[in-house]
C-alpha cells in the first residue's frame, strides 16, 4: 500500500523536476516565487564528498534537520534513516513528533499573490506534507520497538494528528499510517517472533561429570563446594557461558550502541537535560548492553577471586590451568567476550602479582601457557584491540564479539 | 611485559613507548588522543586502522615511536581496567577542569596504576583538560591540583584538546618521563614479573 503511494509521489516529483529543468518558462515561476520555494542552508553543516561529488548533511540545527527529513526536494535516504536512528542523542521522540507536526503545518509567507500562493501550495506545502507522512511511516516501521512501543503519549499524539489533520488532507495516507501503527501495536502484544538463531544441526551432548545424571543433581553438586566446578570440563563450561552470553548479545538493539557513555551516567545526563522525567535507579538507557557488561565484569571478578581464594599454591596453579583451558575453549567457541573476560580476570593485579604461582603454572603446563599467551595477545587492548579485530574479521559467524573492542570506535566517530 | 612487537613499521633501534590514556567518561580522552595523532592534513580519521594509534615523534632530538591505547568507551568495563593498564609503560591521567569528580577519579587511577605496575614510580602525567572553558565553570581548584601533583612529583599540565593547547607538549613530557624511568625500569623488570621471587602477600582489596 505504502509502496504504491510512495511511488506515485516520487514519480510526480520526478516529473516536476524535469519540468523545472526544461526551463522555468513552462511554469512561469518568477524570481520571487523561486526564492520562496528555496530552503535556506543556514543552520546546516553540509560537506561535499570529494569522491562522489555528492553533498552530505553532517549536522545542523534541529529544526533544520527536520526540514531535511521532510524536504520538498528529492530526499537523501541515508540521511533519513540515520536521523531517525540517532535522534535520541539530541532530542526526544516526542519533540521530534511535534517538530514533524509543525513542519506539516507549514504556512506560506504573507502577502503572496493568488498565483504565487498556488505555486507555493503545490510545489512546497503538499510535497512536504507527504514527506512528513513518509517520515512517520519510516519511523514507525523501522524503530517501533525503540521509540513507540513503550510511549503511550507518543502514540496518542500520533493518532490525534493523523486522525484530525492527515485524514482531512490525504485520506489515502492516513488510513495506512494508522493501520501500520495498529499492526505494530498488536504485533508487540503477541509474543515476539523468534530471532534468527544459527542452525546447529547436531548439537553435541553436554559433557558432565560421570556421576551426574540430571540437572538437579548438577545444581546441588555445584553448590556443594565453591570449587566443584573444576570437575566440569572447561570446554563444557565455555559452551554454557557462550550460550548465556549469546542470549545477552542478541538482545542488544542497534541504537543502544549510540549512547556512548553507558548506563546510569547517561541517564543522569538525560535527566538533567530534561530528556527524561524520572530516573529510577537500575533504569539504564542501554539496558541490554549494560547487562552484558555486568555479566562480563562478574565473570572477570569470579575468575580472579577463584584464583586468589586458594591459600595453597597448587590449588592456585590448578585454577590457573582451568581458566587458561577455559579461555582456549572460549576461543574455540568463537566467544571473544568470554575469552576477554577470563584473560582480564587473570590479568587483574591481585592475580598478576602472584609471581610464584605463575612461574609454577608455566613450568608445569608449558604448552597450555603458550596457548594462553597467544589468546592474551589476541584480546590485548594494544593498538586499540587491533589483533582482536583482525581475528574477528577472519572468522566465520556465528561469533560472539567482545563489545568493548568496538565501543571506542563509536565513541571516536561520534565525537569527531 | 612491555613487549616489543614484531612490528612491520618498526625501524630497527627505534625506541618504542606504549602509552595509555585513562580518565573518567567525557573528560576528552579520545579528543586528546585524536588531536595528538591526527595528521593535520587529513580530515577524516579512521579509528579502525591500527596505524592511526601510533606516531613517530622527536623529543629532545631523539626519535621514538609512541603507541597509544585510548580507553575511551571502556569505563563500564571496570574489571577490565587492569588489563588496559598493564599494556602501558607511560600513563596519561586525564580529568576535566569542569568536573571535580573526574579529578578524584584521577587520584584513584594513579593508585591503581602503581598497584598494577607493582612499582612506586611509574611514568605518568596528570592533565587537566578543557582549559578553554570560561573561569566560572571551573570546578577544580588549580592550587589543589598543583599541590597534589607537586607532592607526588608528577608533572601537571592544563590542556585543551578543543583549541589544541598543550596537547603535543603533554605527550612529549610523558615521553621524557618514560625515558627518565628507563634505567630503573629495566632493573625492575629483571627482578619483577614471572621470575620475581617476592613472597606474595594477601592482595589488598580492589576498591571498585
């Protein structure tokens, strides 16, 4: 439905464009009329891409950016999707909706002659209004979960606007817009479709200690003694950790990556900036990423504490061996997050200072120590995780990346 | 430890120094780093390229190559911090002059660095960034910082990554600090990791 409407609209725009290039005589536009049709570039940062010769909008004042989003000229699709995705970093969804509505209600300048008025109406107001509808459609269809699902006020305001304003102007646009929203709202209420999970044709059986036959037994066995987990094969441990982390990882939404200063700090900033009204502790702007980071931190701490909690050097060496094997197994599972966490645990200063323990470990398990050192190189932060990134590139998915290895890239790109 | 990697770009005999930039979120670590590393002739900066994190500079007439680890965006990975600190020989502790908390963080970071490097003297420099802000926005008392840094014999500089004040000077000064510690460091290195024979004690609690 939308496709058809949109195509019609763009075709018409194209035709008009050709007409204009035929010479303005055909349309008899006066200089003044051309002038009023133009959008000023003031308040916009536009850069020329030297390669393609195309103009790229890099930034600008909010109202100006909304103008770009809904301009009466041909659109920059890349700009539109970037803008909709990133608008949270400088405004709220509600404000954006208001701006789009205001944009929709654009009025011609005062004192136009009847003819100029008609030109303005047909060449600018109408296309802009349709562009507003298209923008709303894109916004809802692409970012419903992020922006619309939990914001009743936003939905309400949208409905009001579409039912009252759009319906009276463009019947053929209002109904599909409302339908789209309703579909999404219903879809949201029903259980989510399972996301794509890499198909494993024949999952191997878990490797459990021989004397354990069922999950309850396993639980009580693991609870019986803090170091009983040593009886679980490191490979199995890595598999289980990978499964847990994968759940965290796949819950992460793209726009969470945009709040570069993660978690509470960002929320406090938002609160101060008036972007949100209340901030309950534990509410974080990038909840899934935060969960994943928390998990990683916990794993790291656990690894370190398991090693240092043993008073006997032999037990510590055992722990080191176990975790080194664990790290190797994580890499075998393509789990960089797990590997990084384990290496970080063994790199925490309370552990690294156990010089004698390390010495004994290297002596007794020379080969494993070598493997471990290799992994340590891979996940090392040197060269801004360049080894890690190279390794990641060379692998075939499914892969569980270490998000920390990519954050600063975002950080850098957003800041500079 | 500070391992010299088989670097294709490395010139034989060229001194290689690994620097780590640390500090709270939003104090301008990335800005500092990029300001220092960025070639003035390029506008686009691609952080995915490893070569972008190293630069050959001449300090006091001697060339050296600095490799930089920028810890920006890693603040939430509190437990991974030691790993970052371990990878450096010299440290740039950055705070923002308009954020008192970030200066407190620098104090903690310094302790952390000493602990991780297991040494009383580690080459470092403390930097108060954003000195371009108007005076009324300053939250950190200059004299307090100076007293603190002076007492510890850590150099202190006010910088502005935004307007490029003292950025190069900071890195040059840090290179000097690294060179000063070098004779000591190599002695320490021989005695410390892996082969070290110090009896381990109960490690102090990590305050996190």
